[in-house]
């Protein structure tokens, strides 16, 4: 693996007699989103503040590209600081500035942009976060969710290289929560920034993160990919994740990924024990990013929600559909072979129409919503992993709508 | 716990408090100089300085006029009844003008600004500290001292002498009101005594005092708010503690500085 962008080495931080961080070691890699999970009060925010230099460790060090932050000269630190952006848990919006001035502040103070450019950039960020006509309002006049999105807009307006998010979605409704996640993921793909997210949103953060680290009792007790964290045998991690996971996906209302995986395992067991065949269908929304770009992330997530609802309404009681990934819904069809699964897809494509997906106000020109389907049938000697990789490969567009 | 130590060994406690106080004063002086130097860093924050002049200076005009008028009136009254015993009511103008220009103008104008603007500064910056707004400035690579403190220092250094001048003028008119209009001292004599007794050195001495007071008030008030998070109390209580100590410490330091300056200027 490459050299880490940020390394945290044996960081210890105590407040009085309370040692919050007790020898934390963590590596953050360039261009990846790393999520730090863990129970409340375990020092996740404190760790994040060490990375940006708001707090200094009692012992241990934080290195940026192999160089310790403390040994950097003032100018070097200045250059480094401008690469960072921080989304505070409690938003930390300036209460004496209005929304526009809040978002424009980092541009006005640190860049040579002219006023019209700043205005455009601020407007652009506000619209991407589904915020309209609030430029002249003060933070105290906004709801909690709106403040959160204004804070996000302020953090992203400078197009930073490294963004630290301290619980960016706490207090948001499910659609906006996933819209923010999808925006973070979308931005990361487009601009390749490095993201560090402190979050309790499980499993949502697994969809957008490349690495997960769990902080417990002042130390990192687990570090790995989202797949690894979900399959780990470590009882501490398992209990924490199970405790937070709901049986239903918050956005779409279909079953959650973990429930779907359990059902898949059960069907596999039934197949091996009772020779009952089953098929899986993976429905992927191919151009959710285009919808996000044209109509905004909220419209994108609403379309995904509508699509998931449509699928849920078109399956039998014995079938199950669950959220497999950020933009993927999987359907498990018991007692169904591959031909019948194909017929199920045909039925879906016949019944699906634009009105079911988009609200009339979002039917903007250039909007495209395409769904591809991959089908796989489980056979006696099938493994779940190979089935899943097959179903991911065998995708073809089965329904598309363009406006 | 601290109380126990103080009861058991008062000298140790006194020494400890003195050390902390002196250390704090040193930090406040450094804090002021940093803020002062950053006033001149480019680009100049003209708009922010003007806003603060409006807040510290303009909004204090009414209260300064009011207190100035009553101070002058009381001086006229007290001065008259003292001087009438010696048959020298003619020098009432000198007595009122010199006490105002040299002493009461700078001190009372500063105290009024502490009550109005200083407490507000400490509370505003303190709230920004506890709601992480100052941390947010740091993460954006905006120097919080330059952004928050420097405009206030510049505005105070400009506003204090002007408010002092206003206080003096209104006070002298107040003295005239009681001395001449109510108690019958010859108005021409009153004003000619004012003119002949107040030398340029008195006026410039008063201005030097007001500039020093401006530096003391603004640095103590901003400092107390800025370091709210290091207090023993947290949140709103921490802010109230900061505001209280900002007001008390600035008033005490102004009176101490006034004595020191007077002994140098006389």
C-alpha cells in the first residue's frame, strides 16, 4: 500500500485525569474515505481535532506525508491548513454572519476571488445541498438540519483536499442524510479528496467508505475495509454494529443489507438441505450521479427511494428485496430459476414508468434514470460470494427513461 | 479544596494567586501586542474597524453624554459649596474643567465603555469560543486574533479619546449649568477660567490616559472572552465568569493605571 497521507502514532490525550486517547495508531490514505466509528464519548471528535491541529497530543505525534505536524514551520502549516476543511458536530456557524457570509467567509478571507465568482460558488453549493432562499437568514433562524447543510456547504466551498466530517448527518431526515452521504461519495469520486468521517450512521457509511476504523477505550480496536468490518468475528465490533443496525434501510424502507445477507445465507442453506432453488436479481441504478448533478442529491435519493418502493410493491410476500449498496437493490427470489427471474425483470420493466420514479417537479430536461439488472441462480455447489460476483458482472440495461 | 489550602496556609495561597495574576497580565500584554500588530496586516480590515467604531464609540455616545453631564453638574455643585466658604467661586470653572480633563473624563468614559462595550466584547467572544466558532476560524486558516481582536483594538484606540473629549465638553457644560445657571457664578468668568487654566498638557495628558485605558479595556475584555474555555466553569457559566472578570479586572486595572499615569504626567 502507498505511504499514508496522515499517520497518527501513539497519540495520547488526557483532560485532567480523564485519558480520552490512549495510544491511538491510525493511517489515513490519500483519496480514500475513512470512517471512524465507535460509541459516544470514546474520543472520536478529539481524534479528529488532533488531525487538523486544533488539539495537540500529550504524547505521540501526527504526521502529514511523513512529516510531523509539530516540526512544520509556520508557512508550511499555513499551506497545509488550506488543504483541510472541517465540518463541526455542532456546525460552528458564525451567528453574527448570515448564511451567505458564513459560506463565503473562507473564500473572502483567503482567496483572491472576485465578488461575482464567490457569489456563484456559494449559490452553487447551496443548491447542491437543497438550500434555497436562505442566503440572508442568520443561523439562529434556521432549523438544525439546515444548519448542518450550511456547515457542509461552508466546508466544501473551497474545494478542499482533505475534509474532516464530525457527524455530518446527525439530525437530518433519511432522504437528506443519504443525500449528504451520496454527495460526499460523489465529490470524492469527482475531486478525489481524502475524507475522514466520524459517524454513527451504520451501515450507510459502509457504502461510501473505503476504510473503517473503530475507536474504543482510547485505542483503535479495528481497522479494515467495510467488508472486513461486517465479517469480523471480533465480538466488540459485531455487537456495536448490530446494536446500531436497523432491520430496515432508513432511506428506502426495504430490508437492510445485513438482513438481506442473512436471508441469502438461509436460502443457501435451504438449497443445500432441501434442494430448493433460488435466484437473485441485482438492480443497479446506473446514473444516479447524473440525476444528482442535474436535479440535486435530494432528488437523486428521492428517485432511489421511489424505485425501491416500486420494487418492494412488485415482489411476492415470500421474496425479499434489500439495499445492497449505495445505488443497488437486490431481490432474493426463492423457488425461482434463472428464466423465471428473467420474467420477473421483464414484468418490472413493463410496469416501471417515469412518474413512479420522479416527482413531477423534478422532471427536468436531460434527466436520465437507467436501471440495469444482473441475474444469477444458485445451484447445489454455489457459494454466495461467487453468486454475488456473477450477479454484479452480468448486468444489462433493462429499463431506461430520459426526459 | 482551594479554600482549604487558603485557610491552612494563607501566604502560599496569596503567593499562588499573585503568580497566576502576574502571568495572566503578561499574557494579556502579549495578546494586545499581537492584536495591535495585526491591525496593519494586509488587506486592512477597514469595514470591520468601522463597524467596531460604531459599536464601541457611536453607541456609547448617549451614555457618555449622560454621565458626563451629571458628573459636571455634581462637580459644579460640590465645587461651588466648597469654594463659597473661601469666597473664591470665581475659580469654579478651573476646578470643574481640570478635574474633568485630567482625571474624571478619561476614567469615567472608560468605565462607561467597559459597562457597555467591554462586557459585550467578552460575552460575544466567549460565546464564539464555547460554540467552536473560534476553532472554525482556525480550521479555515483565518487568524482569530486578527479577525476578532485587531478591529476591536483599532476601534477602541480611536473611540476612547473621542469619547473622553465628548465627556469633558459635556461635563464642563454640566458644571456651567449648576454653577452659573442655578447658583449664579458669572458665566463669562466660568468660561474664561476654563480657558485660562486648562493647558495643552492637561488635554494631551487626558488623551494619553484614554489611549492607555483603551488598550487595557479592549485587551482584558477580549482576552477574558477568548480564553473562556480554560476556565473552571463551562458553557454559559464560563461566559458569565469571563464577562464578570472582564468588567472587574478592567475597572481595577484602569484605576491602578490611572494612578501610575497621573504620577508620571504630573
